[in-house]
């Protein structure tokens, strides 16, 4: 059976590579800004690159803030990538404070390495970095990975979930350990880009689809 | 790098840079005298499967001619490779960026349009996110020791001083800078370490070093001494591919391929090596990179 995947389009960032990864796995992919399409999906993905506040503004404009909350309430799987992860938190410190989707309690902060005075750790972090298990990955979408696997990251902000139990993996940049993926009920989200992390990364989408098709 | 500090979680990217003219991968010396090397998709595929952290297509004549063939090359590559793909050359408008992304690029690289209209960087970064916007700076050393930025692949001087320009580029919202030493490009003499370090120190966004490596040791050098955050390699890996790994791609290549067919394995000052060779060398030099 083909998985019906809706990639949520709120006119920010590039959806091509996420679509490419899902199609590579044989999914039936729809890119849509419509709440109705979203609610009909078996799987939904919230991608995104860009500014948190612009993203929230666009999600509101498309009626997708309520749409995503309603979708999550159905218990169907939602996956977030990069900014898509950050948007799920309660709020971001970008430009003062911006409210997020508040699906996961916690906040979003900017990397700040200015106190190092050596300008070694640039912001955004743009690099392949390792992920480490912060709770067992068995029966999670990361079960195909092992601690120390490299994934592709591009971000200036990182998430701080209020509940450590939501943290699925950690990564480290400039000596700062931060949350690089979360699993919270039917929500799975990564700070890194699995669709840009080679076939190892694409496998994460496959695991996410597989795990959720069982339940 | 300073002794006694841990940089374990700083991971250097090795980026395969492919210069494109029409349907072909080309390589030139000092951005002149282009040689046809083969079909870019073949090279890109090989690099993707053999450890490249990113792919970077630069259309070297796009500012002068149309560039439909690049779109096709980008689409074909993006469908098959799941690593970041940057596309540069002839990006002059928001619509050009949108088209490049739609074809499958993850980032676009801007040079000429950025220098002519610096606000374009800001507009593009606001629209697509900083991390989508790479600004290329092509630097040529002047008699007074300063570096000036050039446009149109080193053909036209602008009188813009490089370090000041890099700071402005970062302030305008670019996500990365690729700094090319036009003087070293294709020479095999090594990256311009002084130039790279000046730019890398001046900005708080990642800086990609480009132009000049003739052996794998040069790549290690521009990281440890030039403080590059990422490195772009072209001739080194292209000649390795041609000399050691190329199959029957000549048949599908258009243009002058006599250079390829000469069967040579020596390429002037350049000692070819694979991405794996480079990464093994970085690893031995205690520079973190993805295996």
C-alpha cells in the first residue's frame, strides 16, 4: 500500500528534497497548504528553512496552526525537519519572543559562541555532525542509526524541550550539547536534514513510515 | 588551531566543485582556457557515492549565455543524490533562485548580482533563509597587497576590497561565503592561505576555501592554517576520476575531449587524489570530518 504523505507547504523553504526522499521510498506525496489535505493525510511532514516568526505568520495565514493541531490530535504521525522541529516548541527567542505551535513544551534559542573569542564555531552551524542516543532508539525512527552517525545540519537556533524525556538524540556544537531530535507521542522531529544525509538519512524516513504503519 | 582546545565537534566539509559549461564538466587554469572533462552527472554521482559532503555546480558561462542545460544537470543530479547541492552562475533575481531550487538545488551561489546590487543578498536571504544563500567572492591580489573582488568568473574587476565586502555580505544575511583565489585557481600551488584566513577571521558565518590545491596536503593546510570551515575541491578529484575511475563516458561527452583521450595521468603540478584520500589525510592531521 502506498503511504499518503502530505508535505506541509507554508511558502518558506525548499520542499523539493523532502519530496524526493519520500518518492524514493515509494510514497504518494502531495505538497499542500490546505488544512483539508492535511487532515486527509496518513502521514504529514512539516519541513522548513528560514525565520521562525515568518513561518508562524505564514502558518497562521494559511489556517495551518489550527490545522496542524487538529491533525496531531487525531494521533496520526507528524514529522518535523529543521525549522519544522523548532516550530513545534512553545516559543522562540528570535526577535524578542515568538509563539510557536506549542505541541512540545519548551523553547528555541540561538547559538551564541561570542564568549569564545576565537570565531571557530560559526553560526549557522553548517556541517555534518554526529547524533548520540539520549534514550533507546529501538522502535523509534532512529532505530536504523547508531550513536556517532553523521547527519547534515544547517541551523542557527536549537531547541530546548522542557521535558528531557522528549529528547531522542543529542548533538554537540562548540562544546554545547543540544537536542538534535525529539520523539513526543505521534510527533517525531529532527534538527538535521535526513533527506540530505545520504541513504542513511533517507532510511530514517523509511523507519518513520514503517513504525507508524504497524500501529 | 590553538593547542589545548577541543574542536572535536567542528566537522570540516569537503565539497566537490564542478564547473559547468553547457552540458560539460570543465576545468580551467586561472578561470581561462577551459578543458572539457566529461559529463558532470557522472562525476557528481561518483563523488556522492564516495564521501563528498556536498556538491557544488558552478555554471562558468551563465552570466554570458543562457543556462537551460544547467537546470537539466541539476535535476538529474538532485534526483539521485541525497546530499546538499549548491548551484551558482547567472543567478540574478529572486525568480532565478526559485527556479534553481525548483530544479533541485538546496542552495544558490551569487556573485555578480550581489556586487552590483548588494541588497539582493538581503532580499534573497529574507525570502529563502540565510542558509540557502551562498555568496561567492572571487579575489585577485593587487600590487598593493590588498585583494579585490572580481565578477563574471574573474573577467571583470570591481574595485571592491575583499575583506570589507565579506563583512558586508555576512551582515546582509548570507549564510556562507565561498572565497576563490583566482590567482591560484587550477594552478596546483595550494590554496591562498592568507586570503582564506583573513576572510574566515573577519566573518562569523562559514567560509569555504576554493582555488589552488595540487595535493591532499594543501587541503589540510587551508583548514589548519587558513582556518577554512569547508573546502571546495575540483581538479584534484576530477583528474583522479579521469585517471583511475572513469569508464566509458567519452562517448556521451560533447565538445573538445582530446585532453581526456591523451591517456595522461600527470596533470602539471596536480597530484590527483580521491575524496577518500583527502579525508584520510585530514583524519591523520586530527581534523574532524565525516568518514
